[in-house]
C-alpha cells in the first residue's frame, strides 16, 4: 500500500512530531513525479529494525542506563521516557529513592499489578501532563510501554512490556495528589527475588528512621492497605531430625544465654529454635555439628548482630556436647 504522510500517521497511529522524527532518522520515503509516498511494508520493516534491540532484551536481566537509552532511543534520564524513534514509552519504577514507593498487588485472577505513580515532583500531578498523558492514552495509541524496576541503585531489572489494566486514579500522597496507573505485565514472570525486596525494606527503614515523630505519624496514620508481590525465594530443605535432636540436646535451655525456653510449645515442649552457627545461606551444612537450639530472642540477636564472640561461644558449646557424648 502506498500512503501519503497523513495516511502513514493514521496507519501507525502516530502524531506529526513522531513522523518528523522518523523522517529525520531516515524512514524510507519514495517519490514519483515529485509526489512523496510511503510504502507501508517498508516502513514497518524499518520500524521493526529500530526496535530489534528491544526484542533482544531479556526479562529479569539487569541493564544499565546507557544500554536502555540506546536500545529504546530515549533520553538518559527521567522516570517516564518517551521515544518517538521506536514509538515506545519506557517507565522506571525506582524502589531505592525512599518511602514514596510504587506498590504492587495481586488481583483476583492472581496477576501482579504495579501501581505506578505518574510524573511531577511538586504540587498536584496532572494526568494530561506530558508522559502521564502518553501513558493514559497508551491503549488507544500504538505506543508500546515497557518497564524497568530498580531495587538497588543503577540496577534496572527489565520487566518487559506492560499495559494499563484499569483507569488511572488520584491518590492523596501526603500534601498533594498524585496519579496512579495500574499496570499489568504482558509476559508475567517472577523475576524479583525476596532478597531484593528485603534490601529495599532495609533502605526504607533507614529513611523512615530519619523522620521526626510528627512526620512519621502523618505518614503512618494514612496507611491501610497491604501490598503484595510475587517473588522468587530460595528455600532450604532442612532436616527435621537435626532440629529435633539439637532441641532435645539443649534440655530446654538456650545454647547461647543458658536461660530456660520462654514458654512451652503446643505439644508442651520447651520452645526453642534451631540455628545454624555457620549460616545455611553462607554455605553452612545442616548437621548436628553445625546446629544449636536458641530461644527466640537470642536467635534474632544472632541474625541481627552476627557477633563473632557469640559464634565462637556456640562452636565451643557444640564441641562440649560432642566430648560429653563420647
Ligand atoms: Zn538465649
Ligand atoms: Zn538461625
């Protein structure tokens, strides 16, 4: 099919400024008897070629900013970046920048939805402003929307294509109104690990600790909902016999502080927890020579403070048990 400019715009659902960028970047244009025309198939191939780098991105992989802006042909900064060249909108959800964080939830069908906050740093956000508008209208236009999420600074995890799955809505974010865009994933893949969300939470705890009592109260009092996210997690398959053995071996007393268990469990046994002196997550083994029984508070202490002297003490304790059983 041979089209003029207007028809090309209609066919690809692009505006005049996008076509201008395409012309600048060498979209194939023919002319006959001084009349300019476009061959739709050739234009399509040309656009595919511009987008080929995008198709090669891998969901779940980390990309740096330079690669992203080169691949999409978008600006090197901003949370919402429009590329007219590839006719895409690239969104960044950065979980490292504090407590005004995009939340996720799981809908009734089990799909993960990201509640993406629009652009505009000060005052009320406007849904018709710049890329908010682009995103708002993205289901009617041909603009493809892509998402990157960062849990660690400068490490952008590629989440693939996303689309608006519900009407954007306004949300009162402290002293102003922001727009929230519910985004669904075209290819849903669980790629965010539990470790990453923990790192994010630790950062946010640090941020929250810096707030004054009043600021903290103002933020905390408004929160009612709980977010949900699908994450990948590593589960250690521990052996019940090891944990049962070390608890019996401790005879109802914590191997670290020596105090009796704080209460009895449902079956009437002293409540102690099995702890691996050389942590399983650091390559420790699940054996009676690496495990002890701790009361809950000493157990938390080991994981929170991870003190060398406590570790040495527990290793000694295991040695004693071994010598006594000889
Ligand atoms: Zn203890
Ligand atoms: Zn432990």
